[in-house]
């Protein structure tokens, strides 16, 4: 069978635009949630970009407080949604433009969320422009009063910053991998401003960021820490700068998707030729997704997981087998991924595969992690047992199992 025939419609479009060599089947979706919690999609900061224009209920097509770093000016004309992507295009201006005494001659772009986020997991799938203009995924907020009352600070959290080609300049390493920063911008009472940064987190890669799509993720865990995720690699972790306040990242921030010029000469300015080349001058955001933590037993009204078929639905045990003491209750740890509300059927089978207990749990849509106390009618005898899970439709039809998993339990007296 022809390969293109079995590709989805969107993947077929990708093949036509970028070629098969541009596919990176990177892992996506949030990391495993804490016990008792569940990740659910947060629609305020999630977009598949499958329409024909920017969703103005969620996004601004400009930066409300920043015109851009000269010589790159943010312009709404450079923001486009088409063919399943948010596209931010860099171009050369026909003539210089002067704004507040700054000279601009390159068109850049910025898309900013209308709402501010506080904590959660955020990810995007993006292909960088093949120029020295930026491809970024970050958050920042407004000024807040500092601990002295006369001082102030504002937060910046950069999940990913990169460029799309190398060159003979100090910042050439920005063309490969993932670069994550957290800034605590602090202004003293006397007006002196400081950029206090957490230690940078970096993922290395041999390939230039504009070659393929990559998935960049960040978990804003709390006021003091974050974790970062790049394609299929193990996460890396960061503690925010906390010498001024114990909880430096404590205010909501706005999501930014920005295509800007970087400071010269640290990174060279893009050439006129690459800015005129439509195969190089555009950033393609396939999607951005946000997730928030809720209690695993808390119902959710979100239907987005089902609409985009986010997960390969499944149920998981922590391990293949466990050793427990015989009791009238067994503590079972399991997690699941479900695109809509489902039922989990737990069955306890003895060594002869005869059912000795059966319970049903509601698995609300999302990615959940739970510990369940499986209460038994009577204490089981010493020996080996199986706990079999069936993830089934909400009406608990076992004949339509979406996933089955087995845990071996070795009971001791």
C-alpha cells in the first residue's frame, strides 16, 4: 500500500509542504501527574490552528506592550492561520520605519494570549524558520510590588528560544536543541534594574531546529520550580532564582509565541535573501496545548481531548508485579489516559484464573494517576493472583475494551 495513502490528512499536507524527511514522531502530552491528580486540557491556552484565521477570543495578533526589538517590528500582517498552522513570517521592509526614535526595517510577529496562566503544563509542536530570527514559546507578566514595598519585579518564563540556522556568531548554539530560561526582573527602590536568572536548562541536538518539527514542553510546577521536556528525552528540572523572595514565580503570566530579531552581534541579523525566501522565512506552529491539574475524581466539562483524539487510550500499572501482605484490602496504583469519560473494570483472578473480586471505577477524561484500595469480601490466601484492568466505554461494556492490562500480585502472610 502506498505510504501517502495511510497518512492522515494533516500528515499528507506536511509531506507535500516539507517532505518526509521533516517528520519527527516526538512524544507529546503532559508528564505523569502526581498521585490523586489528573491532567485536563485547558482550552484558554490550547489551539490546533485548524481554521482560516486567528481565534481572537484567545489571542492577540500583536504584543500589547512591546513593539519588538529593533530592527524587527511586530506587525499583525505577519500573523496567519492556514493549512493547519499558525504561521509567523519574517520579511524585509521596503523602507525603514521609525517608531519612538527606533529604526525598524524587518517585519516580525507576535501572538499573545488574552488570558494569564498560573501553573500547569504547556507544550507546542513547531518548526523554526530557517533564519536567524527567533522561534519562541514563553510567558511573562506585568510588574508586581516587591518585598520592600518600594521595589518591583516581573516574571519571564522561557520554555523554548531558538533560531533556525547557524553562523559565525556567539549565539550560534541557539540553532540546535532546546534552551529554557527563567528570569526574575527586579527593580530596586532607587530604580536600578537587574536580570536575575535561574540556571539555564539546555537539551542538545545535532540537528538544526528548522529541519524538523519538535515538541517543546514546560511544567510550571509551582512558585519555585519548573521541569522541561524535549521530544522523547528525559525531563530536566530548574529551580527559580529565590534570593529576593522565597516564591519568585507567584503571579499569572501571558503566553507568547514570538518571531523577533535577536541582539546583534550576539546573533547575526537575517539576510535580505533568506527573508525573501518563503521556504525559510516562516515559523510553523502546528499546535499549542495547555493542561491543568485537577483531582482525579473531579468531573470535567472539557470535550477537547475527545475532539482532537489527544490520547492513545490506555490504563497502566506502576510495575508488572508486586509483592503484598495478604489483607482484606489491596492498595493498587494505576494511571490511565482517556479522551472521554470511561469505566475501568478491575478484576481479581486466582491462580486458576477464576474471578474472586470485581469492581468498577469511573475514569474521567484526561490523564489520571490514582491509588485504589481494593476492598475484598474476605482475606485472600497466600499465593499468586492477577489483577486485570479493562478500560471500556462509560456504559461498562466489557466486549468493547479499549485497553487491557494485567498486574501479578504475590500475596504473603
